[in-house]
């Protein structure tokens, strides 16, 4: 992994955990990992289990942001969520834990727009925003 | 098709294409897709044989962009499939609805490194909106139907479906299943935006003094060109357009400042840098548009309208985000603001002043041909509904700067991916979708050679495509950057040993002519455009001609440089 230039920066870059519900299609794991890598995150832990019917897959994905843009990493996490959310087989993405550190979250447009992230319900999303604040 | 009677997977594939309204497909046969080609033999769906799978993929894109329908391309397994990938990446970058069908080795051989086997599903993950591999015959109809739905829904894009050979020959039951639309209804584009967002947008517009409409390719793709022009007419807000949006804003709009970005007009870039409100309509803050992002439109609040939620806040914070189909959101915005009286008078005067000061006259008193003047002349000579495709490089930017279009579907160029070799096959697809329309490719001597084999496709189908080949015997755009940013170290950009393009075209029965002087242009255009069939006009220009103005890479758009002496 790329070493951060500034040690204090590293402290702010903690792991984030996503819970993802997806259709249990053969390519879905690769898709999730491909999007995660391409958007600048590395995976520190990953588990995937089919539900009781075998039709759905419950994934838990813990990621760490690479050094691409260190000062806005929490809003970048939301961007990763919206990118994962676009994948056809994915039904739901839930940002389970997010470290705040000293990073200031700027309003990122989501709070203005209930429809900008369709698979989050309103309350989930405002909950998510308020957790950050 | 009369189903149930000896219906194979291959027959079913063609039957689904018909159901989806597909009339023309582009492809290249090979071992693992032979059963589908056998079904094509007596299908009403017309297949066009290109001479390279990459050509077939660009033809499908040209077809889709000219017609608004889904473009379809086919290839065999292995190298056939990998050759499609550049086209799929291009369609992904420019959000073009394309369905690619690939043959695959039989299911029993899969995973054994069989002859012409490649994991095309794995390879396509990063350059398709979605991909399917059919493992059982029962999945075939569902996946094919879904492929078409996904390609067109929301933000369009390419979808690949990989069909193993044994599935193609299996007995199939076409059930024409009422494939649950609901499955797709969950997707982002079905969301409905709250009315309050439009009220918020109206307030932001009312309180702004210097608003700009930054218009992107999404407008044309959403079929919302008329809505956009209504919005502009009602508000008289000055506007700028991206490469993909050229043709969206009517040239009759007085405050239209043309293209912004790296090779845009200085007027457009200056106005955007000065504006206090950026109303982004179907655009995504591409780096060729913004220049140095931190310094882009530094005083502006942002209203971002786009169908793709993932574009909101991706590169620029949005104060108001409206993620809906522009066909819905633009009328909603108009409704929210049409009763308002706006006064942007001072700003409009400023924009007119910028437009006047910065409009570079494109005159050519030289004997040698100056490509921007030539292309402006060509644009004035073409029919109103003519379709122009381009390749990638200097000629592409000159075409974007000087040619005028009445609709974005008239300018088909590889924007996001910037794919050389795009122009000729894209023109083939466009001409096939619109046989009676004048179709012209503007190409460069570098790009032309990248899919030159498609001249054989033009010949085969007797397509009246006109090719204007701007030849500076260089990889001109790279050469220009070497001159400006790499101390004139012209590494590997000299093409002065190009083939004789007239002889080359003639070998494909394409009429061709070379011109080198300005006074030959007019007659040459007459001859080309009045010629019944395909025509190649080979235009020699000065190797040192550059594209101006220019925002150097990683530089603010306010530091645009104009022609150096």
C-alpha cells in the first residue's frame, strides 16, 4: 500500500465498512472489487455469504482509501457507495461505520437531493449524513 | 419467427433482436459464433460484415448515435471478442447504448484454455455497464432482453452477452416471457425528484447575477434539445457546450458562447470563470472541460442536473442536485421559473462583449490550405441535416470549433475515450441508419490508418460516405504538444512516409483526389458532394499548423493561450 506522506493524515484514514446486498450472480464479487479498486480504495477485509435461498449475497467490505485525495475521504466514501450502487446486481449498499477523525465533511449535494442516491431511503440517508456531522 | 419449430438458441437470439426492433447489426463471424451466423443466413435482420471487430463495434456506436436506437455488434470468441473491447470502452465513456454479442467456446470446454477461448466476461467488467454469460439455454431470452433494457435505461451504456456455442445449438423454448420490467424499475432513473428542489433552483437562479448554462451530451441523449432551447429562450441565460453537446444549443441563441474547455472559445471559458452560478445540464465536469479543477468557475454555485447520481459531487460540489431524466427535469425547471422575470442584462452585455472580442476570424489568405477555414467552408456547404463523424486529434478539434450542427446527433465524435480509428466505421454505422442522409467523415492521416480496412465495408455496401482526410504527415496533436510542452522533441510523430492515399482509396473503388491549395477547395467540395458514391478528398496541410486557442494541461481555464507568433 502507498505510504501516506503525512503521518497525521494516516490517522484520519481509517477503515470503513460497507454492507452490500446483491443478487448472487457469478460476476458480482469481481464487480464489487473492480469498482472498489478503480475508485481508489484497497480492501482490508471482505466476506460474502449467500442468504438462505442462495439467490442473494450478503457482503461485508472493509476498505481503506488510498492516498489519491486525502482530505475529503468521508465524502469519497459516499462516492464509492453511489458507484457501487450503480452496479446492476447490487440491491443495497449500507455504509456501516465511518471514521471521522478531524476531517470536516462539506455538504456534498446529497443533503439537498433526496433522489440523488435512489437506493437509500430518505431517512437512511439523512441518518447517514447526521452520523457524519 | 415461428417458434417452437426447431428453435435453437441461435434462432432465439435473432428472434429476440427482432422483438427489440433491431433491423441492422454489425459483426464478423468465427468458429464459436457460427450457429448464430447460420441463423442470420435467413433472418430478416440485416447483418453488415465489417473487416475488423473493432470496426463493427464503432459502426454500432455510429448507428446508435445517429439513430437513437441500440447499436448491435457481434463477434466470435477469443480475439473476436477482445477486438470489440475498445468499442465498448468508447461506448462506456460516451454513454452510448450498445449490445455486444460474443460467441464463446462450448460450456464443457470453458475454463480449459480452449482454442480461441478468452474470459471476455472478466475482461469486459471495467468497460461495460453490465455483462452476462449464458450458462443455460433457459437464461438466453431473459439475458438478451435485459441486455437491451440495461443498455438504454438511465444513463445508457454498452452491455455484453457471451453465448457459448453449445447454447447456440440447444433447443430453446421462446416463451416471450413478460420479463418483469419491475426488475429494472428499481434502478436509479425511476426516482422522482421533489418539487422543492425546483423551487430551490429557481431561488438560486433569481438571486444570481451571472448564471451560465453548461450543456453536456446528456441533453441530446435524453431527447431534450427542444426543452433546453425553451429554457434558454425563456431566461436568456448565456450558455456554453461540451464537445458532445455541440448542436444542442441553437445557433440563433444570442448568448451562446460555443464550446468550453481545452480547445473551446476564450469567450466560453472566460464567462464560465466569471460566472456566479453554473447550471450543469447532462454534463460531468470532464477534465478536458474544467482544466485545473480547483480553479474552475471559482465563484460559482452549482445546480447539477444529471441522470446519474454518481456524477453528483464526483468532481465538483453541487449546491442543488437534480438526478432525473432531463426529459422530466428540464420541463419541471421551466415550470418553476417561467413566471419569473429575470434581469441578467449586464451579464448578457458582458457575454456579448466576450463573444465579440474573442471570436477569431477564420480567414485564409494563404495559398496553402488552412484546415479550420476548410472545415468552416465544408460546414457551410453541407446539407442542414448532414451527419459528420470525426477521428481523434487536431482535425477533430478544428471540426468542433468551426463546424455548425442543428442537433447533437449530427456530430458523432469519440469524446470521453478519444479513440483514433473511430471516424470511418462510425460513419458506416451512421450511413446505414440513415441511408438518404449526407454523411461525412473528417479524419486525419494518423487516425485514418487505424481502421483503414473499413474502406472495404464502404465498398461492399456501396455506401456514399464522404471522407475528408486532413493530412499533415504527422500525428498532429501529439506533435503540437511536443512543440509546446516537450521542447520540440518530435518523438515518433513523423508520418511523412504515409501511403499514397488516393491510390489506396482507388484500390477500394473509392473515387479520390488530392488538393493542396486554397483555390482548389471549392471545386473539390462540389465534385465530392455531387459524386454519387463514396469519395475521399485528401487535403494536404502544413505540418506545423496548431489548434488554437489552448488551455495547457493541468492549467486553469483562465490561462488560455492563443496563437503564438
